[in-house]
C-alpha cells in the first residue's frame, strides 16, 4: 500500500490524498460501499464501479463462516471470486462476533462463539482473524478488536481498549510482512485520554494505517465529532485515517474537515432496500402517498442512472408492489449520492474551496427526512 497527501485545506484538517494498492488507486476522502458477504447488496460489481467506488468493504466473520476462506483462496482470492477489480478492505469481524450476545464468550485468547447460521462452535483469535483475511487476499486488513456500544462505563471502555491493543500486537506479529496492509484500530470510546493512549500504543507496534473504531455506535453526533477533534491532530499525517461504520452525510462532511480519509457503512443500501433515499436537501421516504403522481426524478441535481431514467411515481410503485427492482434502483441511487458527495468534497479540496462547500452543505442538507 502507498498513501500520499496531495494537498491539505489550510483552514481545516481536510486532506486530499491518493491510496494505491495492488488493485489500483483511489482518491481520498473516499466512501467504501459495504459488500458484507462478497456482494454489495442488490448491485453487480460493474454497477458499483460505474457509481464511482474504487474501494469496497467485505466482512471477515461472514466470509469465514460461509463459504469459507479456504474455498475463496482456491478460487483465486476474493477479487476473482466476486469479480471486483478495485481495492478490497476486510474488517475484522469483531463487531459481528461481539454483537452475538449470549452466543459468544470473550477471553484473552479470543472470542468463542456459535455460528448464527448453524450453531457450530468457533474460536476467533487475533491470529486466525488475520489468517482468514490473508487467505481472502485482502488489500487492507483489520485486526480483531472489541467494539462496545455506547454509552458504556469508563472501566469497560478501558478494558476493551487495552485488550484491543494486545490483540492488535498479536495480529501484527502473525502478519509480519506478508501481502496486504494491516491497520491498527484505535478504541477508547469518547474518553480522549484513552483514545490518545490507544493511538500511542498502536504507533509503537507499527501499522500501515489507522482505523478509528467504537464511534457512531450510540453516542450523540456532537460527542463523536468532539472525540475526533481531539484525536485526529495527534494522528500521524502520513498514514490513512479510516472512520469505521459512519455514513450520515452531515457527520461525514464534518469528519472530512477534521482530517478523516476513509468511511464505510451499510446504511446507503439498507435504506434503499427499505424505501429511503438521499436527496440534496435530505432524505425522503419513497412510499409516501404524495409521490404517487410525482413524475420528477428522486433528485433533479443527481446525475445517476436512476434519476436520469425513472420517476418518483414509478419507484414508489415498485417499492409498494414489493418488486425487487425497486430496492436495486434505490440502492444504486443512494450509493451514487455518497460517491458524488465524495467527488464534490475532493474537488473542493483540490480547488481550495472546501470551507465554502462545507458551509453551503450544512446550510442545505438536513439529516431528518424531508417533505419535497
């Protein structure tokens, strides 16, 4: 992996960069569509590429259970298996394993859990987590971590952060210098001192990039942004910074201003499958009765295939009729909205107009659903 900063906005921490792996280059800041089980739900890889994505995220836990890392390795790796030509980041699966509740037991060795598919017992260790991602042929790898839902007590957050660092060290020792760039994951909840300690410890171990985990998991948006504002200035400028599991457009734009480079989230496609779509001024619910006779596009400012060819009335018809094409088209639009937003951000950073873009976006876009 090679990462370089092209320019930095002088009035904020916003960075325009380029991240290159064995599978091509992606400009940053970038949003990564989530292909949990080696597929971005409802879309084919060529559509995801057409939308503008150059990096996608797949999930280690799900692919470990089904179809299995060994099968994907025999197929020639995850890129060939799913026919994706760009970069692939695999998350550790820690969030998924730890969300199993009573189906898992956490120890220093790792996480013992029962499969949500067939009930079979598994032990996920930091070493196995990295081994699975190596077999998948991932470009960007994540070590096994502990991600707590917030709010949580300081003691619980401190214990989870400390164990995450110990597991990160074991993952790094296992990975050594094998192909794929291993990131460290900074934990610490909304406690700045714990975040900074986690960062310092990960830097002592040495990772190719740094992820910020354990945010956007129940805390208020402003608390998340305040945590980032205290953490990001201490992070090394030469490494990519990845904020895990966040896609709310307003928080994303403000996170870019603080210096974040990479984002991912399942929400754009999940919302699309459930009838909610992004517009320039906020989200709309396509099943609303007022769209029955609305023959305008979802968003007249959008350049995507869906907005060029289909009306709100038709999309509402598909959704209320439970036709699978509805979910496909709405997912396509939502991902294009996210990728176009990132393109606008990168252009503003390149032209030195990011502060004006940020002000206009915040004055225009509302997170709550709107009536348009």
